[in-house]
């Protein structure tokens, strides 16, 4: 077969898994275990090969995990983002839910379009959705469909002790335009701001 694909069923299952789990930290062994529970048997080696194939074919982008405090890339999980939301719907159907992850996918693709190199941030045990860099600019981005009432989405960003710009992008419009000095930006306004 083309590009060395010997197990089309496994490849389709991997595509479906990634499309349904955009914005989730994943690794090859998690994919193997999930596929095995669905009756699709494959190996970590095959999954890694197909993940590379999907990345090289520009169907998915992989965001590496970056340790902000240690200033190094981690060899662990990464997040996969699909290049087109319409392709996601084709892969998983009209499955509702996962709005925050789908919103993350939109923000990730837009950051790439704006010329940033984009990683997933890790600060101790906390996750920063995106660490976006270009030239000497760094932008930290948290993405949430709606602001939680009992905690601030800005908490993770406030723990970063440098002076780079930090923003929260939301899927719903709020009258509040900042929390703790961090801009809260509605996704539509953010997409139109470039």
C-alpha cells in the first residue's frame, strides 16, 4: 500500500481517535490501549509510524509539551490538532461535546497561521494550553469554552513569573474584559483582531 500502510483499519481508527481527542494529551501506548478495547489490535511501533505519517501528510499537527520552568521539551505526551474542523466531523460524525477541545483546535491553527511556533506548556503540575513564540515574542494562551464560576482560568497563567503577554480566549462572550490583569477575549473578537 501507499506510504507503507499495511493496516488500513488501524490507520482509520487512529485518525478517528485523534480527531475525537483533539487538544488531549496522548501518546502511542494510550492509543494502542484504546484501540485494543475497541477490538483493533496494533503495536506501539505501528501507531508511532502512522502518527508520523499523519503529521508528515499535514492531516494533524503535533504540539510538543514544553516545561516552562526547566525551559526544555518533555519527551512525554503531546497534543494533536486536526488541520481542518470539517475533517474532524468527517472522521467522527456529528458527535457533540468536547467544545473546549474543539475551541483549542481553532486557536492552535490560528496561532500557526499568525506565524507562531506553538507548544503545550507545563508549569510544575499545571498546564498552559499554548506557549506561542515568534522571533523575540512569547504569548501564553489559555483556552476555555466558558469561564468557570468557582475558579479563575487565569490562575495557571499567574504562576508564570515572566513578563510575556498572557491571554484567555473564551468560546462565549463575557462583559468582563480582564481578570487579574489578564485579558479575557471572546474567540470571535480574537480571530478578527489580526
